[in-house]
């Protein structure tokens, strides 16, 4: 299993970070990320990801995640998110945390079965 741990690195983006195709866990807690890197969206075997305490506002890119069918944990705690992405493809997720954001509607969550 490959893990990428960048906890507390204070990165504004991931342009200088190598993200291998075999990464299964990514911890991006306490950085300054404002966008989700497209390489993360393209990972097929990603099982856990944490964007806790970043500056993410728009997370619609999550709707296109190739790993949605195998992802079990996604943490977006304490960001600037106002609108939830559609989560209907995240069938095996056991933990999805959007706490401490600026979300105004839970409409899309109601559609998750």
C-alpha cells in the first residue's frame, strides 16, 4: 500500500509533489490548498483522502473521481465549501466528513443511498 503524507506542509498547491498511480491513502491535512489536483481525481485505487483544514471552496471535481467506487474515507473538515458535490458514486464510503464548512443545503446528501 502506498501512502502520501503531507500533513502540515502548508502547501498552496501540489505542482511540485509527485503523486504515484498506486497511492491508496493521501493526507493533505493542514495545507493551504484552494483546488483539488486533477491527478488525485484520476487515481483509481485511492481508498482514503483527507483535505482537512485547507482552503477548498469548490469541490465539484470530486464528482469525477475515478476512485469513487473504492474510496472508503473522505475528509473535507474545516474548509470553505458552500456546496456539496454529488456523492452518488461513492457507494462503499463509510466516512464522509464535511463538518465546519459553509454548506447551506444538504439536498445532494439526501440523494445518496
